[in-house]
């Protein structure tokens, strides 16, 4: 009789503790200081039932034990980036804001997709944010750390870190759509990276409500078919040869068009959750309009040698270029920008768009040579930064220069004095130099200035508008618009959240 009571008691405890564990009931006994969680009660009672009962009940107990094990294992795995952060009742304290900001940084905000928080980690699409709480205050003269972080989240296009393009979407816009409070917590988390957290409430520079209304008035018009677009992505345009997408195997040795090679390109698994459709379409039609940092091709000359490769790093002093030798072995070379060779500039127009960052001109009225960083330009003037001070030079007051390369590889640059079939006379550093035309290998090459430039181009072909039909392009865009990084689980969670919101509204 006692054995039967023990069996029944253990069975009841097992069922009750299993239900209580699933329902996340408070631990038992409640009055005790040493609370035993329901998972412990369930585990003990299940083992007892497996020992006490016969075959059928053993199987039942074992089945429940397996179910509990998977539920328990899932409960101890850290929440993924799809977890929602509820901020309705968050206290305005440093600990609470930093904790919430970290969850949003790695979750809804998708900041960790492009940014890293480890200077030793592989370079991401956007700058590493280690110690950004200190560095942010040094990026723009007169702009505090907090003001810089506010601008970077609301209006990231206003200031670009050298070497990085304008690819960060304003996080308050769809599809990320962070609220003002969520942005506040992210800013607190970023301030916490090496700096002091300032929780003073601020006035956002953008009226999110009005701006989102404007965006919703003209939603993107996508008439394409996702499945057909996927076939264009894989077999038609063969984007999969260079771009990775989770769930699609990249083919080995895929044959591309002449002049196109397989290169490392950005992962597109969640491209639609990070960028607007305008950006995605522009990336196909005009791939050189905006190049993701670390994926641009560059050709530079230094000490007369030409170096071509992938620009992997750039700051105000140096660049790092990944080059591939004839055997396919890749190495990285770091070059100082000051070591790049200057080249003649024929026309003083659109200098910055052409990648010029340093310029040298000779003024016609005084013969003065002015050289330094290209600060700015307009239709009539170039503005040069010389030793921290700017000088404005009229383009109409610039002498024409001639460049000659002799058969020994020497480069001679000077003002053209005269030229005939037998010789060319240049004024070089205040002295006339006569060069026999038989000694000239290249030139004369005429220019109005000398400049150093860093021209970065996309390795992506720019002829897709010619290769793809309108229908193919529409299908491809529809497929790319579906790449949000969402899984079946996150889609189900989003559906449940929408249903909860609808029920609450009713």
C-alpha cells in the first residue's frame, strides 16, 4: 500500500512540477529561503517515477524528461538579436539605460551587423566602436561626445569617418524604426564604451513622427516575383558568385562574363533590414555611387610603381591595400598617403569627386607654388589647407604645367616656356631646362596642377541595366527586398506581437 501511495505521489509531483515549470510559476516552497525551482522538483520526481513504475509509466516519464530537457536547454541559451526590449517603465538610471541600449544595439537596432566593439576583430562595414565614448568627442572640432552620437544616429550622412562611405541608414527610419527612447538608450550604451554616461534628455534633431509619415506616403512599388528574383540572383546575374546569402550555397568555380572575377563582396542576408530600396536599386544600377568600406578596388602609384587591389582600410594618414600576386596569394600593403605620386590635373573641376585629396598649383601672377590638402572647391576657386591655414586660389590664376618622362624613367615637371620639333623648354624650380625630343619617352602631358588622389571603384559590373530586362530587374529587387535576415521563428514572433497589439487596440 505504501509503495502505491509513493508511486502516485511521485507521479502527481512530476505532472504538477512540469506544468508549473512550463507556466513559470514561483519556486516552491515559497516560505523557505532555499527555494527549489520547479525544474529541480520535476527532475527528481521523474527519476523516481522511472525507478518505481513499470514499462508504460517509465516511457511516459522518460518522454516528459526529454521534453523538459529541450525546454530547459532553450531557457538557458542567451536571447538572440530578435528579442524585444520593453522600455515602457525603464528607470532613468545609467545601469538600466546601458543594459537596454546594449540589447537594442545587438537586437532591434542591428548595429552589430556593421559595427564591432573589439579593435582586434575583423574590420566591419562601419567603424569599430570600442572607446567611442571617448573618441566621439574628438571626431569633429567643437562637437561633444553626446552631440556627435546624436547626429550619428539621427543624421549619419552629415559626418563620415575617413575611409567609410555613407551607408548607415538613419536608425529611426524603416525598416529599423527605433523610437526616441530606444535611441536614447543606445546613445547611453555607446557613451559607456570608455566614457561617461550623460542621461540628460535632449531634443531630437529630427521630428520622427512627421518624417515617418512622409516616408509612408510613397512606399516602394515592387511588382516583381520573389522566387523568379531568386533565380535571377543565382543563375541570371550570378550575384551569388560574390555575395553570400544565408541558406544559399555559393557555387565553386562559377563562370562569369569576360573581365569579371569572383571577389569578396558584402553579405546580403539582411540587406533589406539595413538599407532602403533606393540604396539597393542604386547599388545595382550605379555600383560606384556608394561603395561599402573594405570592398572597393583602388589603383595607386608610389615611387613610380602601380599598386592595384582592394582598399581594406583608410584614415587621414595611410591606407591598406589587399593585393593578389600571379599565384593567387593575397597580401596586404600599408601605404602612407604622403608617399603617393602626384599626377597632372588637366582641368580643375570636380576634384573631390575624382578622389583628389592633395593638390599643388603655381600662381600665374606671382609664380608662387602652393601645395597642401584639398580643403574645398567651387566653380571659381580651389581652397588649399597649408600648415593648418587655408588659402583660396582662383582657378584663372593657375599656371599650366607640363610633365615629361624621359627614357631613364625620370619625371620632369615645370611651366612650359616653349616647344618645337627638336626640343621642349620648361621652367623648373626657377630655372629653364631644355629637353631634347629624342630623349622623351612620354609627354609632354599638360596640366593645370599636380594632385594626389585615391580613386575607389566597385568591382561589381556596371552593365546590369543593359544585361537585365525590366522584368528581371523588378524580380531581382523583389527578392532583395525579402532579405531581412528573418527566420521562421522571428516571423512567428512578429505575427504574435501584431496580434497582441490588435487585441489591445480592440
